[in-house]
């Protein structure tokens, strides 16, 4: 059966050391009776969250051909290896050809479902409202009469 292994190498290894780490991982695979078909370095990117205090990692995709009984040992060896932060081992479906992948930088979602977004609070400057001029009772009665007369005149 053909399987895909995607693993992350921590950023503590320099670009020149990455090839040595890939070779060591391939040795682990060969030791467990796996035939390495193809290995491709997908690049170094920022992780979505820190893993073992590492914020960046180099992603490597490897295609192997191995019997199913050896998968548990391969999985255990990769888990115990200090050169691998995380790995995933999946069976490649029959008839699916190998694809060339590119990985982009992780982008956080605009809003997460369970959390409220925090925006900047806008400070609104309240302008002092000037108090209106106080009217005398006589002036107030005069204004009310004008308003009522204009309403009655418009209705006719």
C-alpha cells in the first residue's frame, strides 16, 4: 500500500541541516521495511499555534510503500523522534496520482465562532449642549397661539 507522511521539522534546524533530518527520517522508514517513493520539502512557514515552544516549522511530504503491519512501528518511531514536531500518516487512495503541493502562511479567521471580536472603542466627544433661552410665560403663550393658529389655518 502507498501512504503519505506529512511531518513538521522544528525551526531550530537550519536550512542546511534540514536535508540531514530528512535523511534520518528516511532511514527510520527504511529500517521499518518501507520503500521511500518521493520526498518533497514544502517549505518553512509559521505554525498556527506554538508546538513545543516552536513557532515556525518546515513541512516535508513523503510518499512510502509499506505493509500495513509496519505502520504502528513507523508511527511510534516518528512520535519519539526529537526531529519531528508533528506528523500525520494517511493511506493514499487507489488511483490517485501524486500532486505537487504548496503551503501558504496560516491566516487566522476573521471572527471565531465562540469569541467576540474586540475592536477599538471609539471615543465620542460629547459637545456641551447649550441651555435654551428661558422664555417668560407670556412669550410662551404667544408662541403656542402662533403654532395653533398656523395648524388651524392649514387644515382649512
